[in-house]
C-alpha cells in the first residue's frame, strides 16, 4: 500500500483491508506499510501510511506492530490505540520483548 504508484506491486487499501481481516486480536502484526498517522512521515512531512492498517490496529488491537516502508521514520516508535508501533526501517532493529 503506497501513494507512489503501482510499480512496486502494492495492494490497494481494499485488498489490504480484506487480507488484514484475518488478523487475530492481540497478535503481533508485521506489515510493510505503517498505519496512517504512526511512524509514517516522509521527507515532506506528509503522512504516508495505510488507512487499512490503521483500521486493523485500532479494531484488532495487536500487542505489537512492526512495519517499515517509510525510511524517513526508521527507528521511530509510538502507540496507536493500545498497540505499540515500531518502524524497523531498512536496516532493521533489535528489540527486547518482555512477555508477561
């Protein structure tokens, strides 16, 4: 899901919404695209994330969302609803998970 055209074989928001419907509540969600409004600011400062991913995060409440795609937001983390959202970026990250 990207606003940059179809050259990268992206899903449409509708396709993503359909695929994300199977995400179990409380899961760990790994998505190339970040949710709209969370760790998704490009070099222009514009929000470039996915509406479908955002809707899924807010309704399914995954424990953790790991995404990338927007390199300018690499290494950033935030919360969206009850979920922690991390943009791992192109280099990846090491993250300690404490499961209670």
